[in-house]
C-alpha cells in the first residue's frame, strides 16, 4: 500500500532525447541522457503517485514505474495523447527535437565523394504545447534548456506551452543540464516570483520540485 502526498494521482513523465530517423542506420538526436526524467519518475513514486515513464533511453527503471519506450517526437506525442485524459499531470523533461528529416530513406544513404550532403528538415510538432491546448485539470511542468538569456526565454516558454510550472535549465554550465548527475534550475510559475534552486543531485532537485507540485495539487484538499 502506497503512502505520500500524491497517492491516487497519476503522472506522465518524459525522458531522453528524441531520435529522428534519417535512414535505416542513422538518426539525429541530442545530448539528453534521460537522467532528469528518471529522477522525476523516482521522486513522484516516492510521494505515492503512479507514473508512466515515456522514455527514449535505457536506464535502470525506478521501482513501480511503467516504462513506455518511444523514439521520435511524433511517437512521444502519440504515447502522451493516449494517456493524457487520465493523467493528473505531465513532466516534460525530454529533449524533443524541434526538427526531423523531411524524408526517411528506405536504403542507407550513400556517400558521394566531393559533394556536400544537404539534409532537408521539417518542423516537429511542439509536443507539450499541443497537449497544453487541450488541458483540463492537468498540471503541466515544462522545461527550458537554454545557453543564453535563460529567464527571458523561459518566461516565453511558460506562456507558449500553457504550463503551470517551467523549469529553466542553463545548459551551458559543466555541472548542470545534459548528461551530468547534478542540476541547477530556476522555477517559474505564472504570477509568482521566480525561485532559484541551489546546485544539487538530479534526484534531490526533482524531489524539491515534486514537493512544490504536491503543494499546488493538494491545496484545499
Ligand atoms: O536528460 P538529462 O541528460 O538528464 O538532461 C536534462 C535536460 C537538460 C534534458 C532537462 O533538464 C531539460 O531541460 N529538458 C528539456 C529539453 C528541451 O527540449 O528544452 P527546450 O527548451 O528545447 O523545450 C522546451 C520544452 O518544450 C521542454 O519541456 C521540451 O520537452 C518541450 N518540447 C520542445 C520541443 C518540441 N518539439 N516539443 C516539446 O514538447
């Protein structure tokens, strides 16, 4: 029997970089390791929530999480859409590719020496903004991974993604963001002052944020 402030609540958590196929042997991706998303799954489970972890990576699964493996941004969107109505909230920690190859070649693309290879990319759907448009009760946590003007960019994303909370992540620092075990983030919420969290392990950062989500979600209960 579970206990914790989020008992009876259900979350969708995304983790890892999407893989956008180019041909049968190649894909385009990014530096996301999935660690931040897996830390959120763990922290939510610790508070008694149930978790669907929609993942592009293969990390040790937090005990009790239901993992759904996906690859591309589109397949991540479909996995979320199927489960969105029943969810209490979504934590969008995955690094979703903004673009994908316009065509997936059936055969391995051959090298033509001396000629540059020009790839045509098309825009991917904005996964969390698409869900945000249809949100009813769902609590949406989006992220912003930035290398410059962190808070200004994060503020725009908070609104654009219709998020209840935006985790701003300066990924230009060696001890925060992609791949490493630690993170340093600022929490933005509509209408309240921003909150800077100190550098800590990803699991502790996730626990701090989940504590704030739980406070918002159980207010008045
Ligand atoms: O996985 P780790 O190695 O542990 O690294 C953690 C992290 C740096 C990946 C994570 O903390 C983080 O910042 N994740 C968001 C990465 C990202 O895609 O940020 P963005 O600023 O490009 O996107 C803003 C938000 O919109 C994100 O919640 C993203 O998931 C979402 N998005 C982006 C593009 C798109 N087409 N669809 C989306 O839903």
